[in-house]
C-alpha cells in the first residue's frame, strides 16, 4: 500500500496582502505594516501620515507588489495648516465686516440725530434783524 505524503506548504493562490511603508525625514529605519486586511493597513498608513511620515501603500497579488497609494504626511500637514489659516482669515474677515456695518449704522444714526437737533435749533431761533451797512441800499432810488 502506498501512502499519500502530506506537504506542509500552503497551496492556496489567494495570497492578497497589503503593505504600508513609512519613512520619516530623520532617516531612521522605515516602519512596515503587512496584513491581509486592507482597512487595517490603511488606518495605520493614515496614522503614520498624521505623524509626518511619507507612506507608500502597496498590494501583493500573485507574488508581485503593486503601488496603490502614496500619503505625503508633511504635505498633508501643510494643507491642514493652510486650511486652518484660511478658515481663521474668513472668520476674522466676516467679524470685521459685521463690526464695520454696525459702526456705520451707529454713526449714521448719530449723524441723523445730530442733523435733526441742528435743524430744530435752527428753526427755533428767531430771525435776527439785518443791519444795513451799505451806503446805497435802494439801488439809487432816493426821495
């Protein structure tokens, strides 16, 4: 009788695996995360990119690694800082516009009040008699 020999190697062809490789600017050794769960590798890649790393995400299929995505941590940080600065600028700009509009309305209200008080005082004062200073007031008509 012949017996079948058991081979210890894996024969499945479903060997899809994902790898994230992170490098930082201080030239230390790269950090590598390998897993068959794409979401787990992606979370780790985003976490490293938030820490300022340049991350390459790759997929292995049939023994070959193929590039999927690149996350540039420093560029993402710069973009976040620029976005925050733009939002802050917009907030300050809108607040300044609101304060300017309120100030203009206040000034216009005060101006109209002052103008009304001036006209009321002008109309309340009796007319002053005019003093005649000229030698000829009637334009040459004498009697």
